[in-house]
């Protein structure tokens, strides 16, 4: 039986998953969080599926060792290639949540006709969003574009400025996006540029879907349905990284909303 007083575990290749952590705590402010950012191996978007599965498995084992009651794969690329693997690992020890399936369900329920997706090369290459959406509704027209410059740009602090505006415009002016009524931001870094994306489409009635907001609401629903709400108030949180830099520590405030104390915990691939 899963203990409601245990923590919620979250991991990502970098700090993009902190947007998910922030959203989860807005919905569930009393929960304890354990976050792992695999900063030594970011980005996952240009890694092979086998490499991503290895790192995801290693981090998943760590979060299970920490007795997490629910584990969020806060990375679209890892969600697309390692979700089933972590589900098999966790079995009845913890609930595993990815960041793709809840967004797919939201998209289906909203009744969109044409949906655009932007994400890392790794996420787009798997075709995970398109396959899952069209399995449930083959009538939805789905178009996707790899936007490999965005995550490193955001990770480096270049968002909400002239540089990010030009890069975003260069991607979004692609003719494939003509006629879309929704755009999925298929990377947990991208909520930080949601405003700029909305500004690009300002004359069109297009809903911009930020995965962090949808995941926050989804996790809250699971926790409440399974009666796993932590009874105490004011949760305590721990943050781990596989590589520590001063710039990364400063950047956590941009993603998470406040500075955090980071503990270095190295993971290696033989």
C-alpha cells in the first residue's frame, strides 16, 4: 500500500522540470517534493533512446529508494521512451506519471481539429504525441516540428528577449502551422516562453498548451482520487542534480520561482 505521507518525485534532464514542480505545488501545496535534474547529461533530446532509458531507470531507482509515492517523468523525451520501463519498475510501489498522455487526453477532450506540436528532436522523432492523439481520434490533423534551439536557449537564460523572440518567430512561421487551433509546447522548458508564443499568434484564436499546467492538474486529480493527500501542511522539498554549477543554481529561480539548495548526486553510464 502506498503511504500518503511520502514524497512526490520529479525528474528531468535539467531544470525544465522545475516548471512542473512549481505547477504541482500550486495545486498541492502541502506535498513534499524530491526533484532530480540530470544536468550532467542534458539535453536528453539529442541522446539515443537506450541512453535515455538508462538514465531514467537509474534516477527512477533513486526516487523509489527515497520511497516516493508518485514519480513524474517531467521530460517529454524521457516520457516518450522510458514511461513503460518505469511503470514496470514501480509496479505497486509508486504511481508513475508521464507528461505526454495527460496532454493527449486534454487535447482529445477539447475537440481540436488541427494541432501543432513543438519539442526537442528526440521527442519529435518518436512521434509520440501524433501517434497517441491519432490512436484516440484519427480525424485530428497533427503537425509537429523539432525546435532544438529552444531548450538550450531557455536553459541559458535567453528567454523573454530579442534573441528568443527571433528564434521563436523563425520556428513558428513555418507554413505547417497555418490553420492550427492549438499548439502543444512539447518540452517542460517551454512554459517559460509561453507568453512569447502567444504574442506570435496574437491575432489567431489558438490555445497554447503548456504541459506543466496540465500535469499539475492531472497529478492533483490522481492524488485526490486515490486519497494520497499528505495530511501535514507546508511541504519540505529536496533538490538533486548530477552536476552543479553556479549559473544553474541561479537559474532555478527563473524556473521554480525561488532559489533552492542543490545537492550533487552523480550518476554514470558504464
